[in-house]
C-alpha cells in the first residue's frame, strides 16, 4: 500500500513542478515578476530546503526522505504557487482560469491524498508503537530482536527500561498506584 502512496506522491510532485515552471514563465512573459517576486522567493526557498533535506537524509532511505515531518517547508512552495496563479488570474482577464483551476485541483487532491495516507500510516505507526511499548514493558523477557526495533543496542534499552521501571515512568506508569497531587484552591 505504501508503494502506491510513493508513486502518487511522485506523480503529484512532478505535476506541481511543471505547473510551477509554467506559472513562473507566464509571470515573466506578462511582466509581473516584480509584483510576485516574494512568492517566487517563497517557492525558491521551499525547493532549496527540499533539496538540502534530500541530500542530508539520503543515507537513511526512502521512507525517511518521505516522512511527513519534512512537508511543512514544502507547503510554503505550494502557497507561493497558488498566490502566483491567483495573481495571474486577477491581472489577465480570466485568461488563466484553467491554470488556476488546475493548481486548485492539485491542492485539493494533495489534501485528500495526504489525509487518507495519514490515516493509513497512522494506523501502522500506532501498531508498531504498541509492540514497542509491550517490548519495553516486558524488557526482562523480551527478545533482543524485539528490543532492537526500538534502539540498536538491546542492552542499553534494558538498562534504561530498568530506570523507567524504578521511577514508574513511561509504560511503567500506572494511575491506580500513583496518587495525584491536589489542585490548588486559589491562584
């Protein structure tokens, strides 16, 4: 399933790059470069940060490169593209309605696709975190393989889990055995 998400993301990415090139060339052609230079700079910043992130995370594999934590700066480029197309639509008497609708369609598709894939990936992450929590909770009897999925050294996990257990932190915290502090009556 994640294979499909990767391919759809790649196709949408290529389409957005083409739409950006077309939009910027239309901006230059119609003499609107100075009016939209801040949006073009926003797109350039977004692209350069994506390139830097890709280079910096290349050694960690495709899954790491496509992680949702890197989307925030990319969205600035989408915003810049939308504002450029909006400016084109407003200045050139409806001559670029198709481009505007296409960009709007990309944005809506991206939102829907991101939401659906987020639900799918969230379920997978939730299941893996539950397995990890179970392994830490039972660190005494867990296999090294199950602990290595959390951290590369199972011995370090066992040492740190014993500290968590001693102080009843993280997965060892139990609300029935812990007393809650009373709330202050005045501030």
